[in-house]
C-alpha cells in the first residue's frame, strides 16, 4: 500500500509540474524556476532527478519581470543585462520573488533599474543598515582616519590619565600598541595610578534593539571600551581552570568568578556593568608590566586634566606640553592613534556584522559633528542628515546604526541609492565568487544587499528584503 500511495503522489506532482508547459502565459524562466523549486522539495527518486535538471535549466534562462515586479526602462536592455548575472544569483532572485510582499531591487552600475518589486515599501532592514553607517563614516571622517585615545602623565604623582574618544577597535592588540608607544615617547618607567575618563560619551546610552543579557550582541558602548566590553575564555583541562581563548588577551583573575557563575566551559560573555569602564585600565596595567614599567596602585574613573582636553578630533602622536593652570606643573599629553584605519574598522564591521562597532562609530560621529558628549540623538542625526543630503532619501525612520531595532525603516529604492554611492568601497563587503554582500537577520526578518558580479565584470547592485506580516 505505501509504495502505491507514494507513486500516486509522485505522479500527481509530476503531472502538475508538467502543466506549466501547457500555457504560453505561464512559460517564463521565473515561473519555471519557481515551479521547479516547489516540486523538487516534494519529489524523490527519478522524479527528483528530472526536476533537479529542470531547476538548473530554469536558473540558466533569462529572468523576466512578473506581475508583482517590473523591469526598468528598456525591457530588452534590462533582460540582456540580467543575463550577465550568474544563474545561481538569478535563482536567488526568483526564489525571493515568491514572497509577493518582499522588497526587491536590481540595477546596473549606472542605476538603471533591471528588476523591482515593492521598491518604495518601507521595510525593516536589519543589518544591511550597517552599509549606511559605514558610508556615512567613510564620507565624514575619511578612509584613512584613525581614532585617537588621549594620555597624560603627571611626572610628580606618576598618575596616568587616559581619555577615550570612542575608538570602536580598542582591542588587546591596539591597547598593547598604545602602551608601547606611550612608553617610547614618554620614557615612563613607573605608574602608580591609572585614571580613566569616559566622559566623551554620555553615561548609560541605551541602543534601541539591545537587551540586558550578558550575550556579546548586547554589548554596551562607551568612550573607552576594551575588546567590545567582553571576555573570551576556554577551559584548560590540565590546569583545571579557565584561561583566555585569545593568546593576545590575558584573562585577569578578577573575572574568573563571573565566568564560573555562567556555568560555561568556553565562550564569550559581556562583562558585568561595573567592570566595563575599568577593563581598559586593567589591561593597560598588565601590558605596561610586560613592557618593563613598574605599575602599582588602583585603576579608577576620573576626569582628564582640563588643560589637555581637546575637541575630540586629536589624531596626532605629538607630545603637547601644556602648563597645568592649577599648580603650574607640566603634564605631558599624547594623542595616540589607533593602529587601524577607518577603512579597516569598516571592513571588520561589515565582515563580522558587529553591532558594537556600528553604533560606536555612529555615536563618535555625532560627538565630533555636534559636540560632546556623544548621545544617541546626535549619532542618529548624522545618519539622517547624510541620507537626505548625500543620498537623496526623503522619508525614512532611523533610530540606531546597526540594524538591531525593528523601528528602523527604509525602502529597497533607498537602499539602491546607497549601494550606488557605496560602490567605491564594495570590496569591504564579504564575497562569494559572484557576489559582494551583506546580510541581515532578525526574527521574521531576512535581508541581503550588495552587488552581483556580472559576467561582463560590472557590478549589479541588489537588495532583497523579507519582512513577515505583523512585524
């Protein structure tokens, strides 16, 4: 009985599938591909083999506009251009177009629309919004911009003052570089106290879409943050203790209690709130020690010497000797740039879809353009002004820079304009042999934007946005 029932189902599937050839109205590459995909999932055996072959053949056929979408000006020219896109990428478009509510746009490298579906519908972009934040930063600050961290040494008390300016990649390698360059330029051999100034950012900035968990994707931002405010650990079976999972980062004993409470053998967690602003100084103390500097005394929060404060744009490594107006002593002040250029920062932002980096960059831009301290409204304002003035966006809803929030709304057509402008930096995106791309994922939200690499070696910007109803 079971084989007979199965054969009956297969026969019905095959018969229904073959009906697409009976009407000229339905015989298009898109309909053929979509039907093939559906029946491939329902069949098996020889029918699946045949259906699979038809699926591959359909993907190789020219894409055609459907009732739910439209080709751009010059239908024949658009169809010819779409043939330049790899069959697998055309198959992705055909599959995406099954969702009649999906927003889809494909253009050529001059902005000519080749295919569109709901291009003017505002949708939740998820992480493809990071492309906007990246381009705004590259435009405002420049690809060769380096975030700087300020340092001042009181020669009498041997107190090191450090003021963060929003460096999003103040990771262990950058902190070690900071300590080494500071030591080389000042000749310091003793530090009795480290004072960290976090005032370039307002306190307790809440990014819409983030939670309050200890998961890394809920990492909080700040003017001076080490390793995204997280620690990465693993279990050393021989020593029966937790150790750092990163050779460049020492695991400080002070954090082992928190790790033990998680019950995890390995992973990356967000530091407890009270330890986050102190973590950069704790790592500095360890790195200075390895460099031969005698470090003693506490790490604490406090103000940077008033005379040495800048407008937040200091980027040079020159020593500034400025008299202290309170007691006439001289304090040597440094502005030490990050080893990473903004272009390298953006590449990491996009490659790892790092929410922390995206919002850190957005907030730092806001403080530089509208004055410190950095607050959410200033950062969002930078993005909105950039989108309107540089990209020609008229209506949009932006509440943060990473795509975490469901309150963000943009249209496929707006994303198309963004991709045209981002084209000089397309190599910063992840890639396959036929695509440069960025994905976005939230519950019931899927998006993908980037560039198809055509057979003619031209770039074809595309965006696909899926939002479920009710979201």
